[in-house]
């Protein structure tokens, strides 16, 4: 788990660079999300070994992620879309990715 930060940092840098092409950034965001989900599953499996701070941060991350999923489902249900929706999704997704990066950074330090 100590290498999660390095992997996460590299993927976020690649994703950020690919956002210069917009569609490349969207594709990279999907790959980043899948890898962060796999990292999160590993964190759940090893949850007992994490420090109290990391546990609290990870719980906040999961609650925030689930809240955004529900929010986007509600927005999608009402048919609200367009470029504003895409940019909101991209902005919040990258924010969550950076929060996940911070969690993996704290794991690396402990």
C-alpha cells in the first residue's frame, strides 16, 4: 500500500496532461477511477491496519463519493445535462481523485 501514492500521483499527472485534449482527459479519468476503485478495495480489505486519521479520511471519501453518485443520478433522472453537467462531473471527479491522492499520501507517511 506504500506505493499507492506514487501510482496515484503518476496517474493524476497523466490525466491532468491529457485534459489538454479534453476527450483524452475524460478517457484517462475513467482509467484513473478504475484504478482508484481497486486501491479503495485494497484499503477496505486492510482497513484495520490503517491509522485513525486515514480511516477517518477514507470514510469521508467514501461518503462523499456515494453522495456525488446519488447527486448525479438525481440530475440524470431529471434530464439535466449538457456541457455544464459534463464540466461539473469532470471537476468533482478530479476533486475526488485528488482527495484519494491525499489519502494515499497519508498512508505513505505512516
